[in-house]
C-alpha cells in the first residue's frame, strides 16, 4: 500500500498549492485534500498492527523505532522553516511570525505537543499537527489496542468504530469554523482513524473474503474518487465519508486487482517511500515559492505553482529521504543502549 501513501501525501501538497495560489485573488480553493491526512491515520493503524501485533512486543524497541521514524525529519523540517523565517527577515525584511519567536512554541514544537488539547499552538510546519497526534497515539492508544487485540471477535468492534467514525464526520460537517487540526477534533480524527485501521487489519488477517480481489479493489477506487470529488462539487466538505477510508484501504490491501497492481509499479512505490518527506518538506518549497512567483506576478497562477511546487518538493523529498530520513532511522535503530555498570 505504499502507492496509496504516496497518493495521500501528494494530495495534501496539491491542496496546499491550491490554497496558496488563491490567497491574493480570494477565490475559494477548488481542491480539498484535507481528508488525505485521515488516510494516513487509518493506514498507520493498519500498518502498525500488521508490523507489531500477533507477536511478542518489545516496548523499548518499539519506542526506539517510532522515534527513529518520526523525529529526525520532524526536527529537520521545523529547523528548516525556522531558518527560512529568519532569513526572510534578514535579507528581505519580512517580519518573522510570532510563533517562531516564542520559546514556549519552540518547546511545544520539539515535544510534538502543538496540536493537543490544552496547547493548540501555531505549529512551525503546518502539516506536522498530524505528526503530533500520531506520536502520542503510539504511546497512549496503541498499548490499549495491543490488549484489545487478544479478543477473539473483532467484527462488533469494527462495526462500532465504523459507525462512530461516520458520526464524528457528520459532527465535523455540522460544526463549521472549528479548527479540525487542533484540540479534541484533531485527537478524535487520530484515535478513530488509527483504531479503525487496526480493526480492518484484523478482518483482513482473519477473514479470507469470498469476494474477488478485483471487485474489492474496484470498489475502493470508486469510493476514493467519489470521496475526493464530493467536496469539489458541493457545499459539503465531505467529512461524512470518513469511514469509507476503511473500505478503500481494505480494498487495496489485497493487492490483487488491476489498480492495486498499478499502485505497485515502481514510480508509485517510490512516492510511497518518500511520502513522509513529501508531507513534511513541501512547505519548505511552497513558502519561498510564494515570494518567487510574486516577483514575476505569477502568485495566482495555479499551473506555475503546481509545476514548480511539485518539482521542487519531489526533488527536496528525494534528497531528504535518502540522505537524512533513511540514514538517521538506520543509525538510531541500530544504536545499542549501554548497560550501566554498578561500581
């Protein structure tokens, strides 16, 4: 499912490109990619369950692996944006935003607290709010899931989570103007998405479904397209469709249909590999690009944004993946804690 992860990362980037290309004109953005983040939450629940459950779990190694996965690129991208902010002031006299000058915001950024209830600060790297939620889910929700996983029957839990996710989506649709990337709404998106990912993994593992993989795959593709199309052509943001993410991921998890095979092609696998880098580094490209395009009076030209923004992001993401993300992860995971000797 690497290709699906890459697709979600590109969707988030394109959504931000669409927003930034329309800032001057005031035209509402056309492409709504906000729910691509929820694909990450459900995928994480599925993949983490597949990787860690059903076997003895070493929590110290688990914590080290999660730290190695999340923190190096998170810190690097945050520092990169901090440097951009201060460089903009020193060279172009662009005022540094307040949250880059606040020590408390810096602590919250480093500890991944910014999106949590009681903090809800201004994150340095705007997409990293979901990383904040996911990081704390690893150490609060996942141990509970590990205990619940011992239950013999998962179907009632899966149905309950599916309904709760749908009700939560309807609540978001009805509560316009709220910050769905901060506080309890953000936590709810993370908890319900991650839990649903675990439950569909259990169904995937335990149930040899009779339906053909191609049929499930086609259903997943149809839902995925409809799910992204609804917000584009209606007044609804489409949050009511949140639980359908589970069907999409379940469909593609079989990896036997035509579209699953397409997503397994090398270019899509590559996008999946660098998806975390795409997600966390694209603002490092888009923010300077805003000023560069403005200098040529192209800051409202979506094609220019898409061409330079996508190209720059893929270039930077490839470098960060191969020269920062992978080496740092390997180095941290191979590190052996030295045992302290008693004198």
